[in-house]
């Protein structure tokens, strides 16, 4: 992936229960989750202030949600950022269990 602001990578780190978003080799943010049987609960999402306003949070949200859907997991949005993204993108509604 590339962005006007540099190369972007999103990696799932199962041992840390998070996805990390890296821009040009520097960690720019993350989405924390916990797994439950058949569900992924998103608990916290952070984009560092110096990376805000570049659409990176939305890019991260779309990536983690698309992966959950592809794995057949139900999505539980405890994180306010992920919940707001889901409200704006109703195409995920069939896979969401609202807390």
C-alpha cells in the first residue's frame, strides 16, 4: 500500500492482540482487539497526532473489519472509533454485534 504521505503497512500481531499501522517504517497507530469464540472485539484504536488527517484511521478500520469478515468472525465494536466507522459504512451491518 502507498499513501501520499509514504508507504503504509498494516500487520496483525496475534501475540499482542493488535493490528499495527506503519508509515515509512514508523508506527503511526494501532487497533487493539480480543478474540472470543466466533467474534473479534475491537477495544481501542489510536492514530498518533502527527499522522491524523490523512485518512489512516479509516484505512486501518477498513482493513481490520474486512479481515474479520473474511475470517467469518462477528464484529463487536467496543472502540468508539471502530463503532463510528461502522455507523458510516452500513455494508458491515450483517456481521456486527453491537455491545
